[in-house]
C-alpha cells in the first residue's frame, strides 16, 4: 500500500476568547493516500475550515503532527513550510479568489511561474486544464466577465496547475446553484483522479459527499 500523502496525528487547535478557551480540534487522526478523495462533513462552525487550514500549513497554533508527502511540517521553519505548500498542495475555496486584473489563462499560468515552471509549459498546461473544464473560448476573459460557475472552474484549474500531490477544497461549490455545483464537482473529481492527487473536500452537503471515495465527519473536535 502506498504511503499517505497527508497524515494527521492527534491534531489539536484551541482559541482564547477572553477568559474562555474554545477547543475546536481535540485530537484529529487522518490518513489520505494518493488518488483518494475524502469528503469532510460537518455543520458550519464544526472546525472544517480550521482543519483544512492546518493541513494546508496556512497558520500556526496547532498541536500534534501534520505530515505532508512524508515531511513533518512541525519540524520545518517558515520558508520550508512555504516551499512544501507550494510544491505539494493545491487549494480551492468557496470564493474563487481569482486575480481580478488577469485573464482566466493568466490566473492559471501565474502559480506555475511562481513554481519556476518554464513559461511555455505554463501556457500549455493552463490551456489544457481550462479546455477540459469547458473554458477554451473564455481564456482571455477576466473574472468579472465570467459567470460564477466559470470563475470556480478557473479556480479548480489553478489549484491543479502544478499537479499537486494534495488538493484541499473548502465548500468548493457552496456559492453555486445545484445544477452548476454538480457539474463543477464532477469536473473537479475527474481532474483530481486524472492527476492522481489525494484530496480532502470540506462540505456540509451529504449528497455531494457521497460522490467521493470516503466520508469522515468532524464532530465535537474529532473525526467519526
């Protein structure tokens, strides 16, 4: 069996609000292997986004261990964590967060250039992904000229541009109508599988969750 792309070992996270301590994550254990798409279910406020922020190495303050592609993130300094995140992780958020002054094509090229991919290769990869997602005729459009579904497709392409080992998606279709959400999710799952990536997808939508390989529920700070 292949080694996990991500492994969480007794992951904890607490916040202080005045004199009150709020324990959001209370010892989360999880392994996700290459090619596996895991749905993370839980109601709003259950800590799904906090857990994804931990896995994505986006902030500190967590206890326990986070291993990404075999590297223990807790043993790395800030620059090393940034490199690990850049080289191995792609993100899709509920809000697309596209760069408004750049075209769809440029939004998918830029993360590849940051990873030092040759410019010509960046262009080929971006066109390929956007074409698969049905945006071949929209490459030169800026985000404000794209529909919500089209914007989220660009965000999916951007997340997969560097062929990450791990894709993290936080309510990736939460802002879309049901029909568009189903289409974008199906496209996302196909691209992740074609890329051989692992993925963790946070959602409160049970119907959507059961389209994935495995479902875990975050309840009272631990996974069920």
